[in-house]
C-alpha cells in the first residue's frame, strides 16, 4: 500500500465513454484550483444509472489515449472493490487511507442528479466535493436539490484551494473556462461514420 499520508488527492470518476479532452481539461483544472497532489481517474465498471456500456478495459484505453500528465493516474480501486456504487468505494477508501485528504470531483451534471444516487447524503458526508462547471448545467446545478439542501456547506470558489482540508459535508463550485467536448456527441459521430 503506498504511503499517501496527508496527501491531497482528487477522485475523478465517470463512465468515460469515451474519455476526451473535456475530461482532461476538468482534471487539470481540479489539480490546479484545488491544490491537489494527484488526481486519480476512476473508470466506473458500470454506472447503475446508465444502460450497459462498452467494456471497462475499452473505456480505460480511452483514458490512456489522453496521455495523462504527471500527477494523474488511472486507479482500478473501484473495479477491484467489486462495487458499482460510489458510497461503497468512498467507505472503502476511508478504511484503507484514513489520513489521506480526498476530494470527490464531479461535473455539474452529476451534482444535479446526485439525489438519484445510492445513499447520496452519505456521499456528501464522506469527503469534500468539488463540483466542476459543465456546459449548459451551471444554473441547474446551482439550483438543484443538493445545492439547496447543502447551501450552508458551500465553500466559496475563492477558497477552493483549502477544500481538501475541510470536513465534509463541504462543497465548492468551480466556474472554469468550459470545454464543450461531449462523450455523447463523440459516440453519435462514431455511430454515423466518417463524413464523405
């Protein structure tokens, strides 16, 4: 087990179907704005809220194709834990790395639908959360059930660099320059074939 004591690590999960430059943009911004030591990419074995996806291995390959910069890596801890539920993963990390300062990173679209996730309030209480702006989701996310219910736990973006040191529940909303790349659009383009 690596020595991760007191490190600040961003947990960047998703289906990554496929991973693209927009994801990399978010991960880099999180690394920089949150003052993290590392970002771990967690490819979801199978998102319970989405239809059956391509194989885990093929989606991991799309992350590898991004040529992740230093201080970023693909972690297989979610697959190896044998669960598809975020709360189970976060609880496992708390047991394995009790003094590591994790930040759970998610796009604004996921933050908006968080109440649909299993034990979502326990997710909010597990680790601080960085919500990262996504095209078309800004207002919806900031007016969402989660944002309203946890309004008093929101940390100003000005202090986002201290998020890893905060006690959950605590979240911040990062309004970064947006990248409009979309996995859905990439899949649609692949399905229609190349333009002639």
